[in-house]
């Protein structure tokens, strides 16, 4: 599956199949949450949360690809990511785009 952030595929013909999306809500365990709280006192990267969001993006992207494949797509254009805090220590990652079939 080809994923593009551009609005289309220059120089290629394709059929638009529709919007596709994937999302997930994940959290870290209490130990990581306490460690992150302490880290905010001294500053620096919160590696546990960086890992959590990276894993979330991978899961959400895989779900979007699965939805696109079910439509017969071989590419997704205009891919965008969004994230939001759901509660302390938990975040939602949403990815969406337009499924297309490149001819």
C-alpha cells in the first residue's frame, strides 16, 4: 500500500474509492506514568510517551490500510494524523486519507 501526504498522484490516473481511517486509544502503565511525572520536574523527553504514540500511529495506520484494502485500494492519498488526550496518560491517535486505485 502506497501512502502519500499529497492531495493526489501527479501524472497518474486513479479512481477515488472514498475516505478511510484508523484510530486507537492507548495508555502507559502506572509505573511509566509516575516516571513521566517525575521527568517533568527536570525536563527532557518522555520516552515512554514517545513510544506509546509511535505504537499508536503504527496500529492506527494498519487499521486504515486494512479498511482501504477492503475497498480494493492500492494507495491512500492526503494522509493526515491527529492526536488528542483522552485522559491523563491516555491518548487517541487518528489517521485518515482518501483510498484510491491507481490504474
